[in-house]
């Protein structure tokens, strides 16, 4: 039986998801993630045993120097699955430094006899309406560093065949080692060099890299989290300061909306969005629903957006840094295609 080590930060640990389903990486180890979408409330039993050595707040820089305790068990694993770099980027670490540290990490994992497979880094951003719409998301100022690291990974994470250190994207094949980059579990012809990896005169410390960010990003390198196509927006929402009753002639509320997120423009403190985990707790009619949070500001004919996921509390991100329940699911489905290559 193949045992897998999960090595990453809070995202690989599972923050933003649910304990019953586990992180994207845990879900990727389940055969269920390879087929049709399961009920998001269903517990997923993994088909591969794993050791989750991930930790909230982890950076690549910290992991490569303070890893002995967690890495002590990885010698029993055949593969390592993870994603790292979000906290480094948030800490304003330059892309070149993150790349060098990732190479060091992959070397350390390889020396322990486990084969490292790492995904591209998901975005971090801000939103005024709890990530229910694209228009109200804003990419962070350090987003360019994530784009650079991901571009390097998509180029097979090229390293010098003599020094073993990262080199520029598109560096000459004859003096550069690259690893395989997978999309949908299929090894890609390198978009920059035009050749299929692995390539070069030596070996690469990573066993494989794969596309992960695109599973939850609106478009490659957009820096924006996907929103569900089922979300619906109305422009005639009304709510009174101090009350939780939301009315709209066009919302068509149903019992199925209970438990779903909703945002109301201008109804928050000082005229901000009433959002931040605000959910519908009951529906009185097609035109009236009760929220779990009272409005701070009275609004009439305001814009309101209702989460359209098939089950409750399943947006793709709820804080801009971690995937939500559905975000973990989407990432798990993509990573499962990578896991299938191991079978």
C-alpha cells in the first residue's frame, strides 16, 4: 500500500474546508474525487493512507530549516503531495527566494526517499462582499510574485544542471534540468521551451509539478477566486438598520436558500457591505428572508447576492487566502488526476 505525506501550510492542512471531508489533498487521495461530484456534505474516505505534516502559517523558508520532527515520518511514504508559498508571498518574500527554497525542500524530501509532487499556488485577495462576486474582488499588491513563481513551476521549475539552483524561465535546455508539469494528470509539452519534461543532462529534485491554481482561479494569473455560476444577484433588496429581515420582490427566496451566504451592498457598518459570513436562517416567502446578522445601515433597492452552491456554506473562498469547502473540492478533483498517475 502506498503511503502519502502531505506537506504544506494551512491550506493543505485543511483550513477553510470541513473536518469531515478534509483538505484538497486529502480529498485527492479518494477515488470518489475522480468521478462525479459528491454531495459536499458527505464524508470522503481516502483510498490511500496518508500522514498530514502540514501546519498553519508555514513558509517554505521555515520548513527547510525546522522540519526534523515532522519529516521524521516521511521516510515511510512513497509520495509527498502539497502546495507551499502563500505565506512566503504574503510575507513579501521575492519570487526568486521562494523558488530557491522550494528546490531545497524538494531535495530534502527526495533524500528521505519520498517523491515530491507540488501544485501551483492559489491566489490571495480581498473582497467587499465575501467573495460572492468577481466585481468586488481586488488582487493584492504582492500578486506579481505568485505569478512569477507559478510561471517558473509551469516551465518545469528549471534549475541549472551544474549548480542545481533555479534559473530563468525559458533557459537553454542543454544546461537546464526540468521536471514534468502536469495539467489534468497529463504531462505537458513545455509552453516556453517547446519540449516535454523531464529534460536536461541531470535529474530534478521534484518528481512532478501540477496545475492547481487554475482550479479555483477565474483565469490563469487573474488573482481572482472563481464564483459559482448559480449565484444570483438582485437590485431591489431592502433591509432596515437593527433588523435582520431582508426583502426583495425579485429574489425568489426558497427553503433551499437557508444556510447560504448573502451580501447586501451598503447595509453594513458605515455603508459597507453586509457580508462576512452573513447567512439566511429562514425564509418567510419568495420575497422575504431572515438573516443571522442585523443590518447596520438602512438600504432600499440595494444590490444583494445570494450564494448559489448546491449545499450550504460552500463558496470557493471565505477569506481570500484559503479555499472554502467548494474550493477545496475543486482543488481536490484536479489533484486527484495527479494522484491517478501514481496508480
